[in-house]
């Protein structure tokens, strides 16, 4: 049974009163909005006497009733604007119910209303709408959190209190967060602009945006644990994709020279402020190119994104100012490890790597092979120190089952990652297109799986068959949209750039808090 607060009970009683008055609290007909608050604020000039007929709709956010006239505040998607409401103007006849009963007594903060009127400036210079028509569009049955302000006596500055600021509440009730914390909307607007900027950049290059399967009979294209589901009609196990790489490369085999996809991917692994089990990445594959060419493209594209969002290449991220202007710093993986740990690990076997990791206080488990050990050392001692955009290149072959062997450096592959603000934002290869070598790499991954590596790749016979038909030399890229959005919007957590991040069930979280 739903438990209602005193305010929620009162709002339901007001809903009943509206029904008795014959006023529809949730009308079906459209309300034709002609202008938005910001548009009026930016363009109204009293001397021009423009905006003589306006229609706005939004939430009622404040109300100051003063007898026959009142002031209120309406918030639409663009911002807030003051309303001036006169009883005799919205109720021109003898029936004053709309003002005396509905507006004064039965409307609540958070209700959606539509108003028509003309724009003017008050005596104190506030741009306002003189309302001549008012209509209830939707009754809110729950009160919004009210963010209050007071003046700090010590500093004289305004401070907010009773704000809707608890992250747990904000992420669970994003719909409330967006209403009472309008700056949150700016983050998601910037995220959309980021994606649009990248899409425009890639389209201008002539690459084709495509869609590939989310439900896959085999998961591949990355080292990660999948989510598993079952198809009833086919009576078969399917996996939510961990990457779309292998399908996009099938399209390169099929004759497309450049394809990309903004994809929702899913990895059944730990959660943190940098990881959500459902995430977005953009993958790009271009025929007849290599990883060096792809590094140049990434620099150009991310620089373009920074300019589109901020008008400059410098972006404030926490305490750091990050500059995306080309060219970026470049190190090989072994150069970076030696620079930040003093250890030259290039010629070490697995036993020596384990000993080195122990000296560096890097935790390992028995299932880890050379690739994992190197990755752990890098992740612990190098990655967090790379604040400015940096390319890390030339990885050991064991770490990259889908990358082409290095043309000059035995035991290495042609791969790079871009690291920024201490975290990877993209991963790219000169793609492996030798089907015999690829089969051997898959078989090596199967052996790691037998050792207990739950993220080892599986062998995909259909993908190998595609390679056997011939795939041209190809450069491939995967870039994390969520992490790039965190950087470009100065957001502390990945949950801040996801409208609806994954959370524990609410009742489980409450039980945990009660035990604590």
C-alpha cells in the first residue's frame, strides 16, 4: 500500500476539488507554445514593445498572492520567467473561480500551467509576462524538493540549503534532479553536442554510420565478461555484446571502406565512478589505414569536440586544465612504464614480471598471464599520472588478440590507447587481418580461459571465415563516450553523465543503510 505524506494527501484532495469544479487536471488537447523564457529574456526591448502575444508553458515554481493580483514564476525547458496575474484579466466575467479558487487555492508548486499574454518590464526592471489566459496542464501529486537560500552572516554570501544534492537520490530520481538542479541539464546537452560533433566529423570524412547486433551468439571484440540471456524460440543462449568490433570488421570484408557505430555495450564487471555495466562507445573502422593514421584522426576529432563544446581547446577538469590542442604526447607502453616506475620490463618473462609487480606492490592472482601482469603494472603506476592527453603505443602481443603484429618490433602489436585525466578514453589497432594468426591468437585466449581468466576471448569461427575471404589493411578505433563526456563536462563520476545509471534496488540499499 502506498504511503502518502501530508502534502501528498493535500494535493490529492485538491485534485478532487478541481474535478468537482469541472476542471480537467490532465487535459488532452495541445497547448501551443510560441516562445520560451530565455528567448524572451534575450530579445525583449520595451522601446520596441515586441512580444505582444506570447504563449508559454512550464512548471509553477513560486507564487506571491496579493489580493486581486499576484506574481508567480514559471520554469520551462530554457529557464524561468516572472508572471503577473490579475484576477479581472484572467476572469473577465463575473465568475472569478479560476483566480479565487484554482490559482489561489488549488494550484501547487510543480504543477504544469500554460499562460498567454504580453511581455513588459516591472517598475524594478524585471522582464515579465502579463497573463491574460491561464490553464492547468498537469497536476503534480508529489511536492518538489525546495532549494532554499540564506545569507551567511559571516561572509554575506548567499548559500543554499535543503538542496536535492544527495547523489543516491539524484541518480535514482533523475527526473527530480533535472527539475531542481537545472545545471544538470547542461551536462546532458553538452553530451548530445559531443556526440553530434563526432557524428558530423565522421560523416564529413565520408564514413557510413551503421547498426550491428546487440544480441550475439558469441561475445567478442574485447576482454570482458558478458551478460547472458536466452532466446526462447531458438532455444539458445545469447549474449549482450561487449563490443561491436567483429561485426564492423565483417562489413569491411564486405566492401565498405569506412564504417562507424555509436553502440550500447554491456560488460558484466565491477562498478565504480569510471564504470557502468551499460555504456556507450563509438567504434570506427577504415580500410587501407593503420594505427599511426588513426592517432592523427583521434587528435583532430577530439580537438574538434573541445572547440564545439567550449570554443577553445583548454578544458577545466577538477583541479586540472587539460589542453586538447594537437599534437599530443606519445610514449610506447614500455617507455611509459620505465618513465614512471624506473623498471625496464620489455625483456622480462612471466616470472620476472611477477617479481617486479610484487616489488611495485601490484596485486596479482594466479590466473594472470604476462599480458594481465603488464596491464596491472601500467594501470597502477602509469595511467593515473597521465593527465594531459597522451598516446600509449606498441603493446605486447599477449595483450591484444585482435591487433596486427608490429612491423618493426618483434613481440609487439600496432596498438594505441589515449589516456587523459588518468583514464583511458580510447583504444585502437592496426587490425589483425591474417586469419591464420588470428586463429592462433584465439586459441591462446582459450588457454587463458582454462587457467581461470574470466575475461579471455572466445573463438569465433564465423569471424575467422570472414577473414579467410580477405580483409584489407584496416585501422580500428573504440572511443568511450561516457568517459569523454566526463572530461568535457567536468563531471566527477560516470553516473553524472548517464541519465539513468545502474543502481542497486532501492529496498536493498535501504536495508543496507538500516543495518549500518
